[in-house]
C-alpha cells in the first residue's frame, strides 16, 4: 500500500513537471516560428538590404528546412548561391548550384543556375593583379577551362535561353584567354630551346582557337622555331599564311634567351 502510494506521488510529480516545462517538442517550437515562407523570404531580403548577409542566408535556410517544396525554397537556393558568390565563398556557392541543377534539371530558373555557376568559376580564376601587372593567361587556367565547359554545357542544354546568348559572349573571351595561355607556353618552350614542343603548341592554337587574336602570334612563333631547326620551307609557309591573313602584323612579344 505504501509502495503504491509512493509510486503514485512520483508519477504525479512527473506529470506536473511535464505540464510546467512542456515537452521537448513544444519547447523547440516549429522551425519556421509560425511564419509563412513568404514572410521568411521578406525577412531574408531585409537582412540582405541591411548588409547582414549571413543572417539573410540563415533565414533562407529556414525556408529550406520548413518549406522545402515551396516556390520560395526554389528561389532561396539560388539566392543562397548568389550571396555566397558575392562573399567570394566560391566553392560553397558552386556546391549549392550543383545541388540546384540536380534537384531541378529543367525548370524555368535552371538556365540561370548554369549561367551563375559559369560566372562564379570564371571569377574564381581571376586575380586582383590581372589588370595591373599580369596577364591572366599567364597563370593556371584550369578555372577558365571549367568556366568554358560550364558555359558550353548551358548552351547545349538550353540553346534558346537568354542566358545562353550571354554565355556565347563569355565563350569568346574565355577562348581568347586559353589561346593566349597556349601561346605563353609555346613562348616558354622557345626560350628553353624546345623548338618542336613550341611548334606543336603553336599548331594547337591554330587548330583549336582559329578565331583567336593569338593565331597571328602563333604563326609568327612557329616560323621562328622552324628557322631554329633549319626547316626553311615550313618557316616560309608559316610566314606566307601569316602575312596573307594578317598583312599589318607586327609582333608584340620578345623571346627571352
């Protein structure tokens, strides 16, 4: 009897404790705080407008957690990627866009995701010194190649998108950087006396980037290297093509020895 009374009292205390402090679920409350996805999105916009980017991203992430199937979640994913990009958190931004493209392969916003991914990778390759003392083609250009691939994929996947038109313009600029990079490699080989390697690099420019301004320099350097290995006919042929295609050509580079 006493034992039963003790158990009853303990059980009553436990129930009172639950009613006073609430269950674990009640104490946490809903993820969204009862706000609609629209209200959460407006809060995020307010944070961004005030310069609180991290807080804005956090608000967008609440939308993803609480309303993953809403239209606001779709926009939130793009906004997160864009704001990560603006903060130069390139790798995280690219991961967000990769996930977006995988999740939404063909919705209206997907071409923009492809385009933004290319823009981010392109900027990732940039250097603050590019416009001051260096030529961006003289650095490692893997990110440039990646950006070229991303823009090309956008054009192939969504040829009629307005973003594909912008991507086509980007490809011209990136192609010229890649061609110039090949020229610098050919110039390096020339300086080292690796004339066959320099000739092959020059050929690569002509074959793969035929509309690039670097073609003229490639032909001129090719002729120089043919002269160096005493293949006079091929040197003459290269110069004939050079001045027939670029009659006013004048080299603007020098060979270090």
